[in-house]
C-alpha cells in the first residue's frame, strides 16, 4: 500500500507499535498525497487528483490498522474514508456509495455494476477483521460480468453492528435491499466472505440457502478457532502479525478482555449453533494448509457435514491460500466458480 522504502524507514524509526506513534508516522506519509490530490483537483486534473487521493486513502488505511480501537485510529480511518470517496469519482464504471437504513443506523456499501449488462447478478463481498472496504475496487466481479457489493463485516469499518452470534440480521438486510433493486438480478446473488469474514461466507449459506446461489468461505473461523485452545495459541503467536491477533477479535466482537473472549467466543461456533447439518447454498471452501490464524480443523469439519461442498486447499499457501507458489490460482478459481454458479 505504501512505497516499500518509505515503509521501511517508518519501521526503522518506530520504537513501538502503540496507536499514537503508529498513526502519526503513517499520517505523515499520507498527508502529502492528500495535499497533492487537492492541488491537482484545483487545476481540474481530476483523474490524476483522484489517483493521489487513492494513495492517501491506502496509507491512512495502514494508519488505522489493524482495528479502530483507539481515537487516533478512528481519526485515521475517517481520513481513509474521506479520501477514498474522492478517489472513486472517476472510476469507470462508477462506484456508488449505498446507504441502507438498519435498526436506526446506516449500512454503508460500495456498489459497482459491469458495463453493457442488463440486470447483472450481484456478489456481496465482506471481511475481514482488519481489512476494510476502502481500497477494494470490486474489479474481480466486473471481470465476470457481475455487479459487486462490498460491505464491512460486523465489528469492522463502518458496519453498524459488532460480530455477535446473531449478526446475520445485518446481511439479511443487505440481501433484502439488493433483491429490491430494479437494476440488479435479485434472483442471482452470490456471497464471498474472506478471512475473519469467511465465517459469514459459511453462515449465510445456511441462513439464506434459497436466496444465495453461491457462497465462498475463504479462510474463516467456523468452530475450532473460537475455542480456548486455539485462542491461547493465537495469543502467543506474533511472528505473522505485529499485534496479538486476539486483540483484533476482542475489538470486532465488542469485548473488553481476552478472558471475555474465551468465555463468549464458543457461542460463535456454527457447530454449537446447529447450522452445519442444515441445508445450505452451494459453497466453495478455500484456504492455505499453512494458515497461521485459522484452525486447520475448520475445513474438514465443514466438508464432512451437511451437503457436499467444493474445497480447494493450497498445500503451500498461508491464510486464504496466499503466498502459494500458484499465485493467483485461488482468485481465478473463485471467479470461475462464481461465474458458473451465477450464470
């Protein structure tokens, strides 16, 4: 997201990953791009201006990383949103900022539709715990002739609800909205949940087996990741992540402590909730065999219960199959499978 040399200089200078110095360092890198965007915009050079704003948004996104659990990170995230909304003004096809009323609050989503397609199928994309919707251009949907609708998963970004056992109500509201849009084919809706949001990629397949025609569960927790044994392991493993990963889970689930996470996380389990034996929408399960954050027991649990599913494990891949020697193979397979299911 940032120039590698500039990023290297920031890491060399930082003495801790505490929120305030972290945000300050990345904000210092983002501000010149935001200023450049404003200058170019004043000259009427909108395409160049918006590219500068897009770069600023990405760096502000690093400043708020991994989650907005501190006032400085909340402020950085607001800047990331503001600059992203400027950046998208020259997107072709356009990106629409959608607002859906929900329980007295607002669901914010990003919608893009492919050119020259009348009433396209639409793919809902969501996730993860630290990857927010800003910066995602939904091009992978346009490439297969589908519309894309991106929302932050519960407990992240602008989502109006936290990650709780009943948070599927949020996605039900999104599906309700999309089925009513006359410019979309509400009978052909897909759902892609990535990373922590992969949980919802699976759960919504069970919650909406008729209205969803294809669900992708990419590297998400299902049952074992929510148990104390795995959570204790995650707490000790900081090699892959600059912060203890459970801290992000604590924020997303609106909890106060690791002890509270241990107590409440098992209620998130799809096995404990009784979903795994129920009918589901067609499901594609994807992950890497060397995922450091999601229990390797999740995939066998999913494919050995309920209806048959399609599974792809990248033997040398990490989280969501990333860093595999077959780089790009996972995304290509997901696109082809979705295209086939939503035809």
